[in-house]
């Protein structure tokens, strides 16, 4: 089994982001009634129960990858994307709302215990992500963090990216840029962040030659607002005023085309 050296400081940071995100997500889930889980989520064609079970099964998939990292025995996150989709559909049909919430807490505890038991060698083991990419086990904490932070919004109970820590918002913005670049998504944005002095402007431009728009789409707003927009979650309201009236200098949502899928 191949192992590689890891950045222990980065790993500790990501473990912290994951634990904080898990808590944030479960707090959002716990605000729902059992019947509320059957109501629509922010994900097209999915109820809140779909979202909750997807997040639950995602944790189970990461548990399989952690076992792979520890033992060297291949244990894929999912046998296939079709299998994963069917698992969610079956779960929605056969898992009660109460059980969904209970299991969400149990699997989060299981994941915490397994992450805590990983050795340095385990973290350096190579596994394969649910998207088929070779990754180090040390990447799992952030991948899980990303999952719970973003899907907390999809439950549709009023949480927004403005509730996220600034470090998490910045990391997620970097992930959007990286994901589009990895698949040569033909995008061209000039982003101006009104609440980031150290990185207030960035250009996100990817795509093959001839496919990328020559002129950038101008996006101005707080980092959390821009993150929400770029990940397809809409434009959350700002506390300092109505964006339609220019309260924060943010671009209004009706001014912007829908972005391509992030993941």
C-alpha cells in the first residue's frame, strides 16, 4: 500500500472544519420536524429527506475509505454512481423521518471516532474518491467538511453561507475555482469581494481554447454571497441592506446568469 507524507497542520485544520461543519449541519437538521423532512429542499426534485440521507450515506462512504486506508484492502466509497442514487431512493422510501435524524447523529459520531483513530501512515494512504479520483486519506476530512457545510444550506431552513466561518468560505471559493479548472469548464468571472481586504479581487477563468467567454461576468459582493451564487444556491440577503437597492454594493441576483454546476 502506497503512503505519502502529509501536512499535519493542514490536516488538523481540516479536521476542525469537518467537526464544526458536522455540528452546524446537525443543528440545522434537528430544527426540522419529522414531517418537515418530506418537504422540498433547495435541491431540484429532492425533499429534505433526500438531502439528509445523501449526507448520511456520504459519511458511510467515507467510513469505507478510512477502512481502506487502514487495511490496504480496497473498499470503494460507492460501487457506482447508479448504486448511490438507488441507495438514496430506497432510503427515502423505507426510512422514517425520525430514524433519518437519529442515524445522522450516529454516523457522525462513528466518523469522528474513525478519524480520531487514524495513524500518520493511515493518513498518507492513497484511496479513490466517490468521483473516481486518486486522493490521500488526509483529504477526507475536508471533503466531508465541504459536504456538510454546503448541504446544511440545501435543507432550506434559513441557513446561508453568511453563517459560515470566513476561513471555510474562502476555502470553498478556492474549491469552486479548482473544480471548474479540473474539467475545463468554460467560465470567465471577475470577482470583487467587498469584505476581503487581502484577496478582494480574483479572476476565475477556465476552458479550452476558443470556449472561454472573452469578457468576464462581473460579480461583486461579500465572499459568502459570491460563494452562494457560484455554487448555485442563490444570493443570500445581506444584513446591511437590500442588495436590490445597493445596500452593500453587491451585484443583484437578477443581473447574473446561472453558473455552471460546481460538482
